[in-house]
């Protein structure tokens, strides 16, 4: 595409990213509090909920393969519509627990279908010049929007405008409006760049020996994701009894720091290379999860008070964990540098996501049981041990394979 079209498409992409972040923050970002306050779930039940929520990520690659003829953008629009349907049903009815899991599955199906398609569409619009820097801009927009989401949630729940009491969850219905906005933006992007085809290879799962390290990183991400999205917040919700407004403040702080951190990470990926950033990501996870294990174990056993410095440490670790998860863009940049064909990026991302979700489902179930049986600290210690895998993968990568993300002359 020409430069003018690319700039216009990139601007629309940033708007779509912002709207998606608004919708996700006002829905998925509140699910943990929603489960606890409405359904009074335990840690073991919280782990079980991840089964219907994460199954869509496992089967997304099959669905993308079956409907590959639609093209990436049209399929992304269908994904948004599924997200809307599931969230509307959750927001209007606040159904019994078993029915809620069905509605959650529909919403999650849309969210998970959209994930690999979004990354693939983004890479096609961004192009091959200064990929890390531009990807950093995309992620900084998402992070800046999360800051706005934090403000909305904090004042909304603190003032009583938003709440989980009663049949209708109004904040979920507001979130659906932003999903609708994403649909219209995607239609505009499709007019500009067409509908990129999806190459699913010879089968529904695209496995290549050349992508083996990407698949390993995807599986490790599945474990990290459960800690960052499920068990990290659960320390705040179950042990410290913090509600949505506190979570919103922490999200705001993390998002504000991320506005500067994410673009910097993108620039460093261009300057240092993806391999070095993988080392940074791996060692960061190890430090955070060891510290989280020590503090959460002390809090749950009563050795540490649930006020003062221990609580502040949990807040800091929670923020750092969320920021470190943003380095997940490094995996996508790595795939971009080794992809044998641009059309293989989307199905490879989908395959990686399916691997990720196998680990997520197993990790959530086992993590919830480990929390209930032995204590929260062991969940984090296991996560720290798994994070060594990120370091080992980075060490195994040949330097010549990880090209600089800037366009070479």
C-alpha cells in the first residue's frame, strides 16, 4: 500500500485499539470482581471458571481455519459481534452461575478469535520499517486507554454509579458500545487495505520446525497470563478484600507508567534486538513471581499484616507484573522476523494461542487447587520456575536469526 493509505490505516488501527481496550477494560477487566461479589467464588472455583473462558482460545485456530475464506478483517468483525452478544447477555440478565458460564463462553469466543487476527492485521498495516517502534506506539495507545478506563472504573464504583448489585450490570452494557465502534472502524480499514487472506497451510494448525521457539514462548505465556490475570488479582480480592475501585487505581498507575514504558520497550527492541528483550522479560518474571510468592505466603499465613508495607509491596508487584506482561509484543515481533511468508503470521499466531490456552486451562485448574491446598505462594513459585524457560529459550536463539526490526538498506 502507498504511504498515504498506510498512514490513514494506521490512524484507524490506533482508534480500533483504543476502543477495544475500553471495551475490554470495562468488561473482562472487571470479571474477577464480578465473580467474587456476585457469585462468591473460591480460589478453586476461580480456577475452574478459566476452563469455559479459555476453551475458545484453544479452538480459535480451528474456527479461523474453517472460515479463512472470509478474510482477516471480515472474520475480525464476526469476532466483535460474538463479543457483543455474550456481554449483552451477561449485562442484562446476571444469570445463575451455570448459565453465566455459557454467556461468558460466547463473549470469550469473540475475544479470542479477535486476538490473533488483530495482531496480524496490525503487522500488515505497520509494514516492515521500524516495526518495534510502531508496535510500541500501538501498545502505548492501548495502555493510555487503560489509564482512562481506570479513571472511569474508580469514580464509577466509588460513587455508586456502577455496581454489581441487581440484575443489570450497566458497565457491561456500556462496554458493548465500544465493541460496536470497533466494528465500524474495521469496516473502514477494509475499504482502505482490502481483506488480507488467511493462509492456514495444509491443515488447521500451522506447525513449522522454523517456528518451534515461538511455540515454546507461547506455551510459557499461557502460564504467565494466568498469574497476571487470575491469581495476582486474587491476592488483592480474596486475601486483602479489595474491590473494583482499588483495582482501578492500580490499573491507572500501571497504565500511566506503561504510556512511557511500552514505547521505550519497542525502541529497545529495535536497538538491542528481540533476543535481548526476551532475556529482560524472563528475568523480570522470575523476580516478580518470587517476590509475589514470599509476600502472598506471609499475608495468607498471618506472618505479615494486611496493612502497611506488605500491602504496598503487593500493589507494586501487581503493577510491575501488568507492565511486564506488555513485553508479550516481543513474541509477535520475533515471529515477524522469522516468518517464511507474511500470510503465515495469522495462522501461526492462532496456533500459538491454542498452545497458550492449553497451558492456561491446565494452569488455572491446577493453580486454583494448589492455592486451596497449599497456599498462594506455591502458585507464584511455580510460575517463577517456569519463567526460567523464557531465559533458556532466549539463550538458545541464534543471534543471526533475530534480525533488527528496522528495515535494512
